[in-house]
């Protein structure tokens, strides 16, 4: 039973590391999306107005 718990803990640790890393990536991606979104919104506005 104890042996089965150890891999679970290791997996949880790996999951936490991955989640923390993904969070940092999501932040960078969200920032890029915001920049791209603002550019797209401005483009769409010019397209609709033009």
C-alpha cells in the first residue's frame, strides 16, 4: 500500500510543477492574446467602418 502511495505523490509533485509552468505560459499567452485581440479589434473596426 505504501509503495503505491509513493508514485502518486511523485505524480502530484510533477502535476504541480506542470501546472505552475502552464500557468506562467498561460500568462504569457494571455498577454499575447490581448495584444493580438486589440489589434484584431482595431482592424475589424476599420474594416467595418471602411
